[in-house]
C-alpha cells in the first residue's frame, strides 16, 4: 500500500476501518502488494485529540485483559476467587467502578466465561467493601492464583492504568483537590462530634453528614467533573476520611436540625425540596425563604412537603376518623411536631379493627413529615422510643408504629 505524500513527507490524516488479519502501513512505509487507499475529502471530519496519558492508560487496560485471559480457563473452579482478588488490587490502586466493570467484562467475554455477570458482581462488591473500609484481598492472593511472574506483570501494568491526576492538575493529586473542593464550603461538627459539610450547589446551600451517602455522591460528582471519568474509588475514600477529620477537629461547633428548627424566636420548617428552601414562621404569618439561617440535614427516606397555602384546618377531619371532642388533641400534637425541642407528646389512636386507624396514621404523618417509610412495626415486645429517635444520624422527624399491642388494646402510636 503506497501512501500519498511520501516523497514530500506531507502526511494526511485519514481513517481506516479494517477487520482481523489486516495490516496498516504509514508513510514512508511501502507494501509490494497493497491495495488502494480510499480518502474521504468531503465532509472533512475533525481530528480526535487525546492525551498521551489517556492512550497509555487504554493500552495498559488492554494489556491487563490480554494477560489475565491466558489464565482464565473456562472450566476452572478458581475463576470466582480470581475475580475477587483482581477486584481487591484494582480497588487499592483506585480504579473507578466503570473501569473495573469494563476490564472484567472484557476478560470474561473473551474467555467465554458463562458466569460473566457473577464475576463482574464479585469485582464491584469488592470495590464497595473497600470504600466502606472493610477487609479485602491483595497482591498476595493474586500471586497465589496467577503465579509470581503474572502477578508482577499485572502489578506493573495495573499501576500504570490507575488514574493519576498529578500530571494534569498542577502537581495536585485527586485526593488533595477533592479536599479543597469540600473546604470551599464549611466543615463543622455537632455536640456529639459528628462531622458535617455545608456546600453551595447550583446557587443554594446543602448540608450533609461527611459520612453520609449524599456527601459521598457529591464528592464523586466533583471527581467526575475534575477528570471526565468515573470516580477514583481510592481517592474518594481517602478524601472522605480526611474531610471528616477536618470537620470534627478543626470545624466550628454548630447544631444540625431535622425538618424543624428555631432561631431568634423564629420557627423554620424544611420543605425538603431540591433547592433546600424552608418555611419561615413568625407571630405575624409565614413565608418561604431560599436561604434559612439554620443548618438543616436530611435523611435518605425523607420526602418533600408541598408548598403551603391558606386553608381551613377542619378539612383535615374529613380524612381521618377522630371524635369531635378529641380533635384538639390531634391539633395540639401536630403543632408540637414542628418544634425543634421537646418535650414531645405521644399520640395513640385507639379503635376496633376497620376504624381507619392506619389511614389516619398515614394522613397525619404525610401532613407534617412525609417519608418513604410511612409506618414501622415494633421489633420486640419492649418498646424503646427514645433510643429509636436518638440513634446517631436520624433519618426521620417522626417515629410511627402501626398496630402496637399494649395489653389487650391495639394502638397506632406516634413518637
């Protein structure tokens, strides 16, 4: 195949699509029996630009796949152990979830592994354990399963394929940059020395526990914006540990609030919407504010409240079965649920089967604290409500039990 431009060394960009057993030659190479080179002049396509690091990383991923496939016997009984071991070392090297999934899928597909999905799950499960700080396998296991020579080769190539930002971020590692992103907000802790981060997201402020899934998700998002790729699991985990320590030992002491708060004799109620707005309640009325002066936190199962409108409270009793002389008890209880400090009364609904106790329970719960989990069952004969509400990081404002038996009486109970 003779390429144009050889004589003057003017090489032209071109795209070639070939099948297997093909050969490509670039000028000034010559081929005695080559065919014609077809060039598409119009429309001229833009040239794809990639960095040296990206090309090197892709090549090393291919090299890892090629090396492992040679020892991935289709009928071998140690394939699951090998998947777990590879997931362990890739997790320690900081491979992203996407990269691990692609590589193990390529290995199992090429090797004809009939349980490819199982191997993929094993690798990803190992990454998840590493992110939680649990014990996982390492290079010693890889060496035992693949042999020392192969393990040394994989160690070298896997390290090159590991995501390294130092060459593209002014000498700063991804861990350092993630910590700096978190410090651009406010890191603080509560009276129990639990760490929090208050961040500015799309023009509004959000507060998350530094060990919550919500904060981890935000950090992974920052890693993706930084690199354009999936989050580096090792970098995210290392950054989380440091950020939590900074919040607990260097951050200011403040109070987190769940759904309801009081500040300067003003009450605030978290709408739990996507922009983190709140309802400001004073003696003169109420209004919706975009930036409440208190630090609201949220549990994973909390749901948004609707925007309030003026109405008639008596409308409520069209949907719940409560005697007229006892309605003041329900209204009093509803008001106390919006207080940020106790003491709090307990509300028990008593009635025969079929008197809509559970319906009333759901209506009242949804009115002040909507949640994915509307009702819960008592886990034992002994009910300990305070411990349920005071467990570390609460995920709800109300604790609601359905069909709680006390002696011979069945109650629906709110705490």
